[in-house]
């Protein structure tokens, strides 16, 4: 029976990269893995201490999280994003953002005849979520040009994975207004929002974007990148209580609970801005040297004004580029993982140690 569900899914893209990973790993100086984008820097001490202090948690955690967790989320939303009048009803912890993206259409009750839309170049799990729900799916360049008939879920992603493109406040305002006019639920994936380099990303939760109302909009945020907590599975939703309340009920029944020690760690992480600044500086330094080395090697960088990636091309098949870099011991992600529009690009992650980034720069 399981094949009935798995048959709905595309081939897992990262499996296609294995031969190139072996080639890169055979380099005399070892592999420099700039493909997946998994954090490599230490979890900040104050977060680890909070996790340890909460380790004696024998009881079940709650899906909605502790009041302290909800206070930390609402406080961060106001302090960092400029969101106003955010209450506990406006937030919902989730077990990492990927599970939410994959299962949201199902939890919203979407199915055949419904449509999900996401950017032409995008995180593959948006499509996976639609497939799991047996809903239709389509890509866009400008979402306001979509046919709103039957469109039940619109994904935004700013800053973008993989391109690093940032939607301006004016663009976000226009899209939010369009979605509301046509009764389309808007989810904005903002997991890279604190990693703007040449742009200052804005949230759909900002009153200048949403007019002071959260109706019909929800933002997705993660601590994986900004706090090095990918291993903790720590994320949350914020926005329309009318959307979050039924999701909370469904997730209660499904047992989608953030572990209690992780909840305590998130409270510590969201209450401290210093470690975020320090991590940003690490990524900025890596970005500058990698970008210069790639350009010097004949690459052109497009967008990449934010997020943890450089969107790079040599105007050839992305797989030819992947093979070329693998011969240098450098592993990157082929652009067609994110849509056919990326077939001549590669995504180069900034998530490697300073030593490994230095090795990549030397080889380039």
C-alpha cells in the first residue's frame, strides 16, 4: 500500500548527486561539500545550556508549546520583523519547516481539483506537498498573473532558495492584496529572512505590507540557519489565527510535538540577537571569498542578494558544471533540482567551515 503514496513523488533529487560526490571525495585534498546547505558551525553555548537544563522532561510536550515559547516567538516577531499586535493565537510551533511544507496541503484538506502555486525556481518540497495531497501544482514568475480559480494555496519564498532573490516591500504588498482580493491563502517561506546581504528582506507580517491585518497570510520561520539548529528541528508559523487554529487541532491529533528540550532551546535562541550577528559575519566572510573565486573562475552570479547560497552559471548544462567542480573536489547542487529554469545554474552553499571554504577558493 505504501507504494500508492510513494508513487506520487518525484525521484529524490539528492540521490542523483551521489556519483559526483564520490568523484569529489576522491580529491587528494578531500571533498568540499557546498551542496546541501547544512549548518556546520557550533550551536551557541546559551542554546546548548538551555537544552541541557530542560533535558529532564519525562512528560509529553504540548503541540502549541509552552507559554514561554509563545512569548519568545511573539516577542521576536515584534522586535525583528516589526509585526504588531501579535498574540499567542497568531503563532504555532512546528517540527522543522520541511515537514510543514510537505504536509500543509494535506492538513489544509486540499485534494484533486485544488491548485498549489510556487515560484518557477523553488525548494522542491512545495511540489512534494501538493503531490502528497493529490492536488494540482504550477509554477509562476509573477503570482498575480495566475488564474485564481481553484488556487487554494500560494507559496512565496523571499529570500529565495535557491536564487537568493528578495521580493521588495512593494512587490509583497501588491501580492498580498491580490491574494486577498481573490480569496487565495498565502504562505510566505521566510526561513532566510535574517540573512540579507545586498538587500534588507521584509516579512509579509510587517504592517506596511499587510495593512495591519493578518487575514489570509501566514509566515514560516526556522532557526536552522540563523542559529545553527537544523539538528533540533525548530521552526514556527505566524499569522492568521483562523488558519492556525485548525492546524493546531490537526497537529494535536497527529502528535506533531516539538520536543520539550527543543522548545526551551528556542526560547533562548529567540531571546538573543548576538549569536545571530556573529553567525551572519561568518557567512558574510565566506560569501565574499567564494563569490570572488567563482567569478575569477569564469562564473556569473545572479541575484544572491540574500540567503545562504550563490546562484552561479557558466552558461552550460548544470550537470557539466557539477562534473567540472567535482573534479576539483567541490560538490555543488545542480540548478535543475529547483526547476527547469535552473538547468544552466548551480547553487553553491556557504555552509562549510572556513578551512573547507579556503580549500575551495584555492582550487578555483
